C-alpha cells in the first residue's frame, strides 16, 4: 500500500494559522530563516511518531515541539492507496503528553501507536551526521529501508529463536552438570562391588545353635537372680533365728524367777510358760542345717558351672556380632549400590535429554543461520540494485564479521569483576577468532589448551576465561548476538574510486543519496539537504534523482537552494512567513511558475543579485 501526506494543521502554537496541503509529488518549503520551516517538519515527525529518540528531545524541556506546539495539537491527514487505486484517508492527531491517535471518518482507529503511517524524515544535518557516523547500523538501516518490514519481521522471528536457544543452552548446561556428577558417582561402582564381594567372602556364618544357647543363657540368668533372692532371704532368716533364741532365753529366765512365787502364780501362768521350750536345741539344729558356708558353697558351685556355659554362649554371640557387623557393612554397600542404580537410571534419562537438547539446539541454530542468510541476501540484492543504477558514481559492498561491538561488549560484561588482566584484548582476540556458536562449543568442552595456542594466549588465562563464561547465568544469551554487517561505500571522484571515509563531508553525504533517494511507498522528507551536499552534486545528482523519484514517491524538502524547486520542477512551492515572533502566517502555496518571484527573492538573493551573477558568468555561460 502506498501512502502520502495530504495536509497538516495545528490547533494552537506557532503553526496555528498555517494549514498546508501537499502535492503527491515534489513539495519544496522555502522562506526566510526563522519562519517555522523546521518546526513544520519536526511537527510531522512528532505526530507520526517517527524516531522516538528524537521525539524525546523535541518534547523535552525547551525542545522545539515543547516550545512551538504549546497546548495545541498537530494533525496530519494521510492518504493510503492500495494496488487497485482505492484511496483511504486517515487523520493522525497528537498533542503533548499523549500518543498519536489515528481516525478514519471520525472514528478512532488506533490509540496505541502500532499502525501509524510510515514516513522517512531527515532533519537538518542528519545526512552529514549519517555520512560521518562510524555507527555501522545506521548505514545498514538505509539499506533495509526498502525491505524494512520484512527485515523487522525476520529479526523478530530471530529474537524468538534466540530466546528459545538460550533456554535450551541453560537446560543443557544443567543436564550436563547432572551427567558430570553422575559419572563421578558411577565411577565408584566397581570399587563398591569389589568391597561387597570381599565382605561376602570374609563374613562368618551365624551359629545355628545361637538361638537355643541364648534361651538357655537367659534361663541361667533368671536362676542366678532367684539364688541371689534366696541368699538375701536366708540372711534375713538367720538374723530372725538369733533374735528368737535371745527372746527364748529371757522367757526361760523369767519362768524360773516366777517359780519362787508358786503360791502366788496361777496354774494358768505355769501352763502357758511350759509351752516355751526350755532349750533352743531344735532352733540350733535348724541354724546348723541352714549354714551360710554350706549355702555359699552350693551357690559358688552353681555359678562356676553356669559361667562355663555362659562363656561358650558368649563365644557364639561374638561370632554372631562379627557376622552382624559384616551384614551391616553389606547393607550399607547395598544401599550405596541401590543409589548408584538410581543415578544410572537418571543418567540414562539425562543422556537421552542431552541428545534431544543438542538436536533442538542444532535446529534452532540452523533456523537462525537461515534468517541471517536471508537478511544478508535481501540486503545484498538491494546493494546490487543500487550498484546497477549508480555504478558510475557509487559502489556499495557488504561485509559480515563475527567481531560485532555487541559481541565484544557482551563478553566484557560477563567477565566484569573477574580480575583478568588485559581482558579487553583477550575478548577482542576471542571475538575475532570465534563466532558466538563456536565460542559456546569451546566453553562447553572446556579445552583451553588448543584455544590458548590458537590465540597465542596464556593457558591459565584462557582456562579462567572459559571457566567464568561456563558458569555465567547469562552465558547462553551470547548465541543471540547476530553477525555484524557493515556497508562499505566508495565514490568515484574524477574517475578514481575512493572510500567514503577519505572524502569531504559533502562528498560523503552525496555518497548516501542512492540509499536515501529510493522508490519507496511512503513520503520522504528532508530538511535543507543543501547543508550536507555540495552545490554541483545538487544539480548533477540530487535534482536528477528527484525528477525520476517524484513520479512514484511523495517528496517534501525544506530548502534554501533554488536548484531543487526550479530544476526539480516542484509541483508545490510552499512559502513560509511569520505574523509575529511566535506565530506563522498562512503559507503561500503555488507552482514554480506562480512562485518564481518569491523563489528569486528568497533563494537567489533577488533580481539584481541574479542579474549581477549572470553578468559576471556570462562569458562562461556562452562557452559552455
């Protein structure tokens, strides 16, 4: 779809009274200095949101739009024409502090700045700064203008793939860490199995009679406890017998004393005391039969017999304990071997996952390479088209390299704080020698020696670099750094091809004209191209290009050079004036023929100056 700017207007500010309608072909805005010509161009930029970085400056404190628009709004009416010739009109309106709003027949179409009409705008000195710039991306952006949407879509697709690639790389690193840890564990398996085999060979058998002997031992222990209890009771009995014998002697003595009082003692007392034995013979017999020495002898004999049997049991138990210790060690080894088996199973899963991730990474890398190749081919085709059209004046060539500043910067960032000496030079060598994909392979293998040898660097230094990169959480994002494409420009100066870097600023700017003056389906706006381009090149190159280009593309130039509107045969010459210090007058618009008096006065210095130059150059003009 082709688009152009139909008209512009402002509801307030400096341009409040200056509504302008543009031709679909060549429009030249002229006027004395300070008549809001640049304000008009930058208001279009602001409204159509062309280059947000520049707009930020325009609307900042004391910025041009902040100063000139004030509390008003600026409006651009645009016309879009499809392949069938059908026209659709849109109105884009913007005021300070708001995004652009796009309307179709009064209905709001877009208020989020996603579908605005495209426009290419060069402010004053932009072309010269672009020509002098060492920023390679700015030149490539000129090449991409023709295929801007396609290249943008390709890079957006590339960015998605790069994000997936970083995820795959990070997961691959985690899986490989687990595989490395598993290998360390599995490495110990043969030793464990050999230890288990040795244990099995050395382990004593558990005695079969141990259970019966253990039961007998317990019964013997219970019996000894009973003997000890009987011993304590026997001691108590002997003590009680001694007490009884003493009391019996006292009673007998009392009975004998009481016999002297026979006349007083009732017969019942005598009868009762007669029940008390007169001697402790029977008790003495009992005490002798319960002799402690005899008892201790019996107990000692029993204990000795039991100890012999207990020693035999304890020997069996020690054998069992040794066997149990072997069994315990065996169980520990079995547990370790069981864990090893789990590690083996997990490792097999990880090994399979590693293969899947490597396959995924290969596919993603191939897709990224395909996109890079496609973008490069698209750019190369455009370079060849430009070279074919301007071969006698300009020659363009594309160069691709891995050593992109972004690549270099990213590596430095990851090594920040590492303490590596001369890291900038180390990174420079690495970036020159290895693509991001290749660097990832080297880091993953960890083989520093071949790389150090290839780079002529210290092995310890390179080993440290690889180690730091391998563990950096953002390392795999390095694969997303695209190869850098630079555009080399050469221009023919008096038949000699010279690199643009060796030329004057005007020649450099002229060398960019083939990249700027191209047939694109949206407006081209340049503010004072003569500031950047030599006068002769304006008449020889710029005007000729304008004459051909305006048939298919809307051109809007602010200029102080008469050759552009006159030799370019502008369809509309827009003359800007001021009604005061802060208010532009309504613009005077007309063809070159209608505006030739104003062109003569404003751009040629007036009739008298023009005639004086003709007089001075007259003989030269006749000879030419």
